[in-house]
C-alpha cells in the first residue's frame, strides 16, 4: 500500500505557521475605498493557468479590489505547503495534492475551479508520450517502463497507473521518475526515460519533436475531470472572508473570459512562458468551466484509495468551499 504522508516535522511546522500566515496586504493609496489588497498567488507556468494571467492582464482582479502577484511553482506538491505557511494567499494545485494535504490534516479549502479536461481521447491538454521509434503503442505497453512525472505520488502517476490498468497492464511494475515539465522533452529524446506524462505546452513540444502519444490519462480517469483548483486555507476564509469572496469572483470571471476567448488565452500564454508563437497556435487548450467541477473529484479520490495513497475519503464539505 502506497500512502503519502508528509514528514511529521513538516506538518507540525506548517500547521503552526498558519496562525501568522495569509490575509493579504492593503495598499496605502488609490481610490475612495482605501486602495486594493495585495495578494500572492502560486501557480505553475503552464497553459492551465492562462485565465489567472488574463485576469491580471484584463484588469479583472483590479476591478475586484485585488493587486495580484503571481509566483511560479513546480506543482501542487510545492504550492500546498507554501499556502499553509502563508507564503501564498492562494494557489493553483491539482486535486491529488489537495486531497493528500487534507489527509495530513492541513486546513486546505478549494474556492474555485482551475482547469478541466477536454474529455476527448487523443485531444486533451495532457497525456503520456513516448519517444520517436519506441515500440510502445498503447497504455498497456507502459508496464515495466520508466515514466517521468513532475511530482511523485501525485496527479500524474495516479492517473497514469489507472490508464495502464484500464488497458490491461500491470501498473505496479512502473517506475516513476520525478522531473520538471520543461526537462521532459529532452529527457525523452535522450532516452533517459521510456515515457513521460506531459501537459501543454510541453505536450505539443514533445509531439513536434517526434514523440507519440499513447494515453490520455485525464480522460481515462473521468471525461469531466477537473484536474486542478484554486485554493486557500480555512484560516484565510475565517479571517478575511471578503478577500476570499473577491478572489473567487475574480478568478471565476477570468475563467469565463478565457473559455469564451481562446485567442486571448493563446496570446497571454506567450507572455508568461517562453513558447514560440507557432507552437502556441498548435496547443490543445483545456476547458475552464465555473460550475459542475466538484463531483468528478471523486474519481481521483477512488484511484488514490485504490493505490493506497490515502486510507479514507476526505470530508468533501471541508475540501470545497
């Protein structure tokens, strides 16, 4: 049984630090309302968070009284402790990281959707790829192989194992290796790994480099799966509910803007990543709905329990605001 448990010292430190963390800072000037609140949001610099950057670009957060600073993270495994410690007021993190955090008694609460699968096999914004010339042709062929993921015991390996099982393979034989997304295409070409789970823009980069997609792991888990969310802490919600309401309203408006304006989403991706414009036009964009995103989380929780990552289901009323 694989159960991910944060080091005891880390959990104690994180829980203790919540007493002094969060709450944002109020600027001294600007407007009759006394100015905007400055907040920090942690987010991995991938296609998924285009709405967050668009919200800043389009003045949506400012309209809701927020001066937002975005700080890059490597993924949910980094974002969770940073939010609990008060380094970030909010963050973007995948559902697996948030469920693991709750299982370790971290006071995490989801306030808005983050990103949702397209629900289309072979047309999703994330998938498992193999290098050019590989004899792996489907998910079953991934058994006994080495696969790169950005964080171990997280959304990547959890959903990849499921894809392998669904294809009739033995998921227990896979060796997962932790690599940052930007390093995966090169590692794949060098033969350092047999396969890699990548999301956009690294999926398109890998495919353009000759890689072949062999699994749509998010779609295999749930065709309506919301892969990640924006979250904060229970303390933040208790101490500054107005700030949380303003952030939630702003990110929901930003999600809708991105969903309705895909060209704008592509434009902003070029401003916070180093992806060239030609590649950006080829990217597979995800969906960014603001409703009906809670129930599919149960699909991931089921997979986590199957793999022994957690032993019991989290309280969904506490996990979601």
